[in-house]
């Protein structure tokens, strides 16, 4: 039956218009509430998959966690930054994700022979989707060697894979001063 026909055939009636038997017409009183309950339940069930596929984000705070940022180049060993940091990750319905992180704190070289200590900060990001992948970072540290010589180490790099699965960028640069 078309909805318009139902609306004209079964109209909601007030208590005064109901027959004395107390019988409720098909779309009047309690029957309307049942219909709305069923419609509401169906709508909720249809919306559940949408909520399950929503974009999700996560944040992690780091405190005193050592992060090895790779070869120091200017001094023996790797640069290790220990301090406060934060990591963020967002993933959407398609599985694409973006992850970034920052850490700042004391820096040392993993090889203690240089005696390098100081202050450092590092930032990185990773982005990926069904076609591409990119990772990049920047690390900067200022410190002194065991003999008191000041050293600044600046590093940056990027690695990218294109939609054909081929690496198109692969570089790391380090500047020592």
C-alpha cells in the first residue's frame, strides 16, 4: 500500500474519536509508538557500521623514553635522545594512516668513547595509503665532546615509495659543525 493511502485510510485518532470498545486503530496510539520503535532500532543498526568505520586517532606521551635516531656520523655511535615526547596516529576507513612523533631531551652517543652529551630534538612522520608510502625525519642536537669541544649535529632524511611500488626518494643528510 502506498504511504499516502495508509495516511488517508488510517489516521491517528484522539481518545474522543475512538470507539467505545477501546480498540486502537492501526496507526493510532500504541501502534504508532511500536512503528517508531522499530524504525529507530533499524536506523541504529544501520548506523553501527558507520561508527565502526570512523577515523580513529591515538596519542601516546613519552617520558624519559630513549629513542635511537640513528648513526650520529659526526661522532662514533648512534644519537640517543631521552626525554619527553609525543606520538600521534590517525587511521581512516580506507586504512590510510599518518603517524608523527616528537621527542626532546638529553642526547648522548651510544658509543661512549666520544663522551658526547647535550640536548636534542627529533621529529618524524610516516604516511601511507594504498598507493604510496613516505617516511621522513629531522634530528638536531647540540652538545660537547668529552674534551669540551662543542658539536652541533643536524640530520634529515626521507624515504618514499610511489604507487608503482618503486622507491623514488631515499636520502639522509648529516651536517656537523
